[in-house]
């Protein structure tokens, strides 16, 4: 598989376990952990309406947005202001502000999973993102099922981990870049979770590091969804599946414009023990403790 491109697979072929697709997907996950999903089944209108509402939220005044900030919860729900999150090992903060939306919870969820915050200024905000969250979560479960098959597991292996997991839908706004000495909207980082689903962005800028150290640009395609392996999955597969550094760069600073993005971070329930699922290694850490350590490392606490 080429090191300078990200493969695309139809979700229909993934679900039907097309042998060539599963073989190529397995290679992608063990090489750089990124691929693009087409025919994913999420209606274009849902994606368009979600982006429109995201823009409306970020257009609200700083005073209103900051009233929804909860730094004491590491931004698990609600708003995180511009210049707060900082990639592991970096001193310069990312050039973004974002909102976190989670599942609609009940008593069957782990008590450490927070309720969502109601945005009173936008009447359809919560209903819209409840819908998008639900659809992305279902898509993520289908991807995990294929990953389980690739790992020689039962297709439902990850269901108990993720059906009521601590997953997050993040709405991101990268304002126009005004300083030519810093075009890194999001500095190189790997994701914390099991897998990430990134709803197609309108503006390009996402780049993935290949095994030789170069950077692969991912073209913005509003109808596709980019999926990648996170650190939790890399951990439990003992690096058989790769969690890879990626970044967001603005190469058009002379015509810099706002960039909006909607990644869905699929997490297991906090009580899941992240131990090897591929060998007899006894090392283990709970999903909750792993997440807490990383949130501190990226300065959200």
C-alpha cells in the first residue's frame, strides 16, 4: 500500500466482509491507521445541518460561549475557549475553540459519564447533535466489528465496550490564521480513544504522518468520513494497529478562512480495563484512568 495516500473503502464492502476490502483495510490499520469511509449511510442533510448549527454556535459572543465552559470537568461537556488545548510535548496551544457533546445517558451508563449541556440560544442545537452523535456511534460500532474480525475476534467483541461508552462528538472552529509564524492550527498529535470518525471538513489542512516521517495531506470531502485508530486501540492490540500522528495546517495564510470540523471520538466505558487482546500480557489500565492522564497532559485540567 502506498505511503503517500489514504485508502478509501465503501462501508457496504466493509459490512459485507468483502475479502479484498478486509485485507486492504487490515494493511491500512497496521501501516498508518487511517482510511476514508464512503457510502457510510449518514444523510447529507444531517451533516449539512450539523455544520450550519456548529457555525451558529461559534458565532455567538465570547461572553455567551464562555458561560458554557466547564474547565473543572476538563471540558468533558460544553465549551473550551480558543488557545486552551495543547498537544502533548508542545508549549504552544492549538489555534482552535471547541464544543463537546456526548451520549444521551440514563442509569445504565457509567456514573462518570456526564450529561449534555443545553444551549438555550439555539433551540434545535441539542436535538441535532443527539441525532448526529447517535448515527456516528452506530457507524463506529460497525467499524469496530470489522476491526474485531481483522483481529480474529467475534464481530461483536467490542460491543460491550462501546455501545454505552464515554464517546465525544467535538465541534471545532479554527479561526482565520493571522500570524504567518504559526500556521499549525492543531499541532502533531495522536488521538486518545479507540477510533475516531471525522466528518468531512469543508476546508483542507488535515495531514497524516506516514511511516517514513513524511506528511500525507487529506483532501476535504464533505460526503466522506475519515477514520483512524486511537491510542487506546493501539494499546490493547500491542501496536498491531497503529495510532498515528496527525496535524492541521493552514497553507493558505494569505487567504486564511475559518475552518470547521466535527470529529467523533469513540471511547469505551470508563470501567473497561485496557489490557492486551492479542497476547497474554498482564499490563492493564482502566479507560477512565488512561483518559484522565491524557487530559492533564494536553492541559485541559
